[in-house]
């Protein structure tokens, strides 16, 4: 394991390679036989399950129910909403046939030309079209509204340049799709779910985010407004961590989803959609981890505490195991996930390095002397600090330490963001500072032309128009034209 760690590229040397190395060496995921797709390994999937479990509860607390819709979407559905199809057309995977047959020359299987579909099917890049086609059958009166539905699913968006968790051809996510009787309800829903995502990111992921609205060019295809939470990674780049879209009546009109309102009038339904993906695992890694491996916030760590015995004989191991058993029971009673690693195929030093690499928040170690003194060694992953404490009361000690670590990890990420967030007045200063990896607050004249120029010349994009912060009008840093407020620019993943 020491050799494994030595082969982990340092962040300062090559941040991108460090990330790739860490995903592989921490046993989170690997590239699959299908180009652009990944295999999420058990430890990586355990993190996703923790994210799912917490977020699913939060979504249900706001009144939503889970459902499931088809993976395959008739091609004609995507033609119903013009902006939507234009936004996803280049990323769609298309099913054209439904059967294979053996090749005449015995070389293998081939597509049966007689099994061509009458209408091609699209593997869902997102589900608005199939869901709103379905909602047409569900909605007739204002009494049928609102519909508050979420689904956990996979989607396919054909990517040319992929990176494990951050950008893959197939990925996992949740997507919420709601229908409402009024514009106000749909807009409130959109903002509410943005708040749910921001709360989840900060409270559970220990990742500070900036809430804002996307510019027109960055808006979701088919939406009237896209809200986003933007997080800073340790290298100063931004990561879009979640989005919530106000879709207006676009999909209601596209699929003729109408209802009779309280006054007896026929109206089109109003819509929202919102989602987060497995890229949150990438965000966790890049927000908190270090050159020794993963650093996981305790709230989302699959294993919160690992206990490792250090022994010279089978008899001593049995004595330590008996002592540790009581500690395990107390920790589990507090809802803390614990692993006792008494496997005899690896030495304690190897295990220490392994669990450090995997980001287990707390490591407890007990040797013969600890057993005699009724003590145990405690190591916290975020700071790598060690201390020896009494076994009596260790359960509450660990509980409080996990809470302290959760807050410390958040505060560290917050400090990184604050130190890398600056304000500039001129485009010359902007071009100089963006090279250093910063969140830059600057005035923009609101035009797509200026936004595109900045993107082409600096590779920085408008991450969002912040909902909070400095709303003071000013002059665009590029054109000198009037600007309503500062917006957030950054280079992004």
C-alpha cells in the first residue's frame, strides 16, 4: 500500500492526474469495455447509496413521490419542443433495430435488416418528453395538480471526452418532474428544490455552494430559467453540482397537457424539472481529498469508523476482539457505521494506509498495551492527528469527533473558496487572474456576444448570476456598457 500511495500523483504536480489516480486507487470506479462508460465499484457505489438515501428522504419530505419511466423514447417526442431537441440532438444514442441474427458466414451475430423499427427510439438523455406525454393522461382538472414526481434512473448523453464520475456517456441521477396549475407554483417549486440541493451540498457533502441563475446561453434546453448551485474545487475550477429548471408551459403546450382551472377555463400546465448526478462523487473527491487519498465527510462515508487490532498472538487477538466488541456495539447504537478489520492477510501498517487512502473518517487502533491500560488510539482522517484516549466513553467521544470533522471539512472548503474569490474591474485584470484559478466576480453587459468572447479568449464561462451578494450596478469589464450586477465567472469542469 505504501507503494500504491507513492504512485498517487500530487495535486500540485498534476491536479487532473491526481484525480484520475485517486478514483482508481481508492477503488471507486474504472473505465468499462464500452468507451466513455464506467464501472462503479462497490466502494464508489456505497458512497452513491449514501447520497441517494439522504437526498431521497429530503425530496420526499417536500411532498414528492418516486416513479419510473421508460429508458426508450420515440424520436418524434423530442421533436415536439424545438429548443429541447436542439439542445440534446448531438448527444443522443439511437436504437434502430430490435433483433440480431447469426451471420451467414458464421463469423458471429449481425443486425437483422428485417427487424428495423418503424420509428427509431432514443435512449433517454433526460425524461421531460416521455414524462409529459404521460402527464397528458394524468391531468384533466386543477384537482389533479400539482404532480410531484421524482425518479432515480440512468441516462445516456454521448460524450467525446470523458472523465470518471465528472463526465461519462452513461451516468446515474435523479430527475424530478412536476406539473402545476400556476406559474407562481412552478417557480416556487424550482427555487425550493434549488434550496434542497444547496442544503444537501453544504450540510452533508460539506461543500459550500453559490446559488444563482444561469445566463441565457447556459440555460437548460427548453427551460425559461435555470437555477444552479456552483461549487469550487481545490484547483479553483467550478463544478455545476445541481440544477433546477423552470420550464414554463413549454412542455405543457408541446404535449397538449391542459386542465380545467377553478374558473372553468382551459389552461396549459406549468412545469419544473431538477436533478443531480453521480458527478457529486467527483465533487466530493475534488473538494476535500489530499495527497494521501480520499477525505470523506462523515455524513456520506460508507464506513465512518474502522477499528484495527495490533496483536502478537491469536490469544492476544481474542482478548482485543472481546474488548473491541463492546465498543462496536456502543458505536452502532449511536448510528455510527463501523468496520472491525481483524483479517490476518495484511499487516496493521498496510491497513492504516489502505483506510487512509479510502478516506475513512476515524481510525481506532488497539494493541496489547492499550488493552492493559483500557485505552485506544484515535486518528482523524481530515487532519491526520492522533491521540490516545480512554475506552470509557469512547462512543460519545467518536460521535462528537465526527460532528467536529464534518464542520471542519466544510470550513476548510469554505476558506479555500473565499481565498480564491476575487472582484475585478477590467478585462485585462480578468485575463491575468483567471489563469490562477479563481472565482471572479465581474460586471457583464448581459449580451451573448460578450459572454462568447470571454469564453473563447479565456476559457472562462459565466457560472451563474448569484441570487445573493453584491447587486450594485456598474460597467461591463469588456465593453464598458451598463451592467445590472456582478456575475460569477470561472473555468469549469
